[in-house]
C-alpha cells in the first residue's frame, strides 16, 4: 500500500484530494498521515470529509479514519461507479474542491454521471465556480469527455448553501493536451456579483478594474444574485484564441472593495505580462488529468509551492517524472 506524508511540501488539503483522485483513477490503495499538518486546525474538516466520503461512495471503497479532526486515513477503492450523486458539505466549504477530488474518475467511467453539490461556490483560497466553468472545463472537454456545469445558486462564506450541478458524459480514454501558446486576446471583461449587499461595493470594485486594466464600461457588469447569505465576488475573464483564463477575488469583512479588486488586477497583470497560456491556478488543475494521459505539456507562470507539492503526489502514484523547465522570467514549461 502506498504511504503518503500529508506534511510534505505545502502540507495542505490538496495532498489528500489528489491522493483520493489518483487512488480512484488508478485503483491504487493508499494510507496518508499528518493530514493538513501545516494548517491552523490540522486534520479533516467538513469539506475534506465530504471529499473522502464522496470518493468512497463512487469507488465503493473501504475507508478507515474518516472522522472530523483525524490526521490519518486509509483508503482502498474497488471500482468506479457512475451514477447520480448528491453531496452536501453542510458548511460553506468549497464545492469545486470536492469536484476536484471525484471528477477525474468519472471522466472515463463506464457510463454518464450527474453530481449535485451543496456548499460554498465562491470561497477564498479555492477555485470559484466561474473559474471551474469557464477556464477548466473547456480544457477537460478538449480531452474527450463532455462536461456541463450549472450554478443553481451561489454560496458564500459563512452561510454556504450554494448548489452546483455537473453532468458528465465520459470518454473511453483521455486525450493528451498541449497548451504552448495563448494566441491573440479576443476579449476582456469583468463582473462583480452581489448578494444582500449594497451596489456601491460592486461599482467600486469594477471602477478599480476598469481603470487599471483599461476596460470599457460596456465590459463591466454588476450581477445581483440570490444566495442564502450575504456575499460578493469579482471576476475578470481573459478570452484568448487558445485558452480562457479567469481571475477572481472574494469580498471579506474588513477588506475594502478596492483592496479586493486590486488583488485581482495584480494577478491579471502578471498573467498578461508573462504572455503564458496557463495561469497559476489553472496549472494546478491541469496536472492530474494530464498525468492520467501520461502525455502533454503547457507553459505557465513560475510553479507555486502548491503546484510542486501536487507534482510530488502524482509522481508517487505514477511512474511519470514531470519536467518543470524555466524558459524565461516567470515563464515555465511543465511536461509529462
């Protein structure tokens, strides 16, 4: 049985999620210790427990250690079962991070699946739904499966209650993906989403983004949504010939609208200056599906510690040695 140290690298929940996803896809059992060892509250939290339980249901797995606060887990999958699944995180924990765990196995399952997830959809430190839908899924669809995602209701911290629906038509085998050029930029636009908050918050965010990125008012939009609680998220979409990237910021109590927007602008400018097709967070998402094909490459920004940790987990599960080569300042090629 493969043994994983959850304290390696950046020591967060991504190690567990990637291990669960790879275990399902490859049918390889594993044992992990020191789960989320570097976090303020280590061990399994509700969001991670839902990921474990969802993976166990889909894989009809034997599991030991699936309890809140546990730092050690054993996971033995037996199959991949396509079906209709409903999972409720019960908090504002990220629905996209749970999807990150279970989606890879269903991409090449024996039949279609439908997933309904309830929880957070726009969270700090997690890919927002807009990124999942607009940046990541189109690239997965190029690899053979057909995936559609629908946001029935957004969910913000601390209430949660968002609902995401994902339908998956699998493919017999994933195709390799190569993304070496971004191509010409086709469009740039931004929107700020509000639930139960004053409109001036969104307007201030969009003023910063419009002024600093040179976007016309026609490409800026305020979106009022109905969520169970108050919330705010701002998104910038950069559509190019070969790839679409999405950058987001989440409004938080005590953080000004201008600060939230400035953080998004900084990320967008870094991406545009480096002239790479794949941004920092999209690089993280692409690693696992490319590992399952055993082939492919992309050019991205300097890999984060999160990315290098994810690579280390993949290399433990597979025979692949993933190449990370610096091409220029903040321009790297990752190859399988």
